[in-house]
């Protein structure tokens, strides 16, 4: 049997959560613009790098939207997005150092986000911390524990 679905009337993110969502939104816009220019202008020059730029843009857009919503499903989507983002920045960062010929032009994730002051490396970690700290289940457990005392 499944549990009845209760309406989710929690507020969307606030405080530091909104700042995090703003930063994700900025990265979504900048990564999308950068990858679009790269792919339109000269896709053949670095197809791997520019395709990975487009992938990072899609991940940032998904993470921004998912983090902005506070529903149960969107929290799961946000978790997937930030984990994919972390794996992407670590994988692309390592690949860009091991095979620099694939990255003649910088991307958001190349060299672990060096062109963006390593924010792409830190951002998914902050996203995971925020998702964990703002977890409704975790907050309910903490509140239950304090009520029992």
C-alpha cells in the first residue's frame, strides 16, 4: 500500500538557499551562453569540450530549477543534478589535465573550473550540504528528538 500524498505546502528555499539558487542560476545562464557561442561559432575546433560545455549548462539549468522547488520529487532531481555536476566537474577536470588537446578552449568544468575561480568545484558540494541540511525528513527527526526531551 502506498501512503496518501499530502499536499506539500512548505515554503520554497529561503536565506542561504536562495543565494545558492541565485548562484546556480547565474552559472546556468553563463554556461548556456558560453556553450551556445562555442557550438555556433566553431563546433569543429573542440567538439568534446564544447559538447561538455553544453552538458554542464543543462545540468546547471536542471539543478537551478530543482533547487528552487521544495517538493519531494524535485529534491530527488536536485540530488541527482548536483551529484552529476560533481562527477562531471571531477571527470572533465581530470580529463582536461590528462588530455589537454581535447580542450583547446576552456569550458566551465575544464581544469576543475579554474576559469570560474573553482566555483564549479565547490558549488555541487554546497548544493549537497544545503539539500542535506534542509531535508524535511531530517528536520522532522530533529524536531521529534527535541520534543521528547
